[in-house]
């Protein structure tokens, strides 16, 4: 399954379960595809941010296709988010 298909399934299920979410889509620039997220954790920022008010939850999700792997930059961001108590 592609990452895009997986993400579509995740977001559809999330909405059914009462979650709201955001995804920062890459855009084509003169330097290739770039995601407009900047700052020290911009590179490697997770694919989805999900929130559910009723149980005061905030999740960060890095999604991968069947053959995908987390990059070192993505792992650093995930480790930082976990260190401050994020799910």
C-alpha cells in the first residue's frame, strides 16, 4: 500500500473517531519538492498532527508505505516529541 493510500485510510478513520487533523503537503519549488515547515524540527516533522478534544489528546504520526523507513531526521523529531510527553 502506498503512503498516500495509508494516510487516506488513517485520516478517514480518525475523522470517524472524532479526531481533527492537519497534514503539511509538499510543494514543488525551484529546488524540488519541499514541505513548508521550518525551524529546528522542521526537517523530519511528522506527516500528521491529530487532536481530539473530548479526551484532550494530541498525536503526531509519521506514516510509511509498506517498504518505508523512518529517516534519521524523522527519528530525531519523534524522539524530541516523545521526550516532552507527546504521543
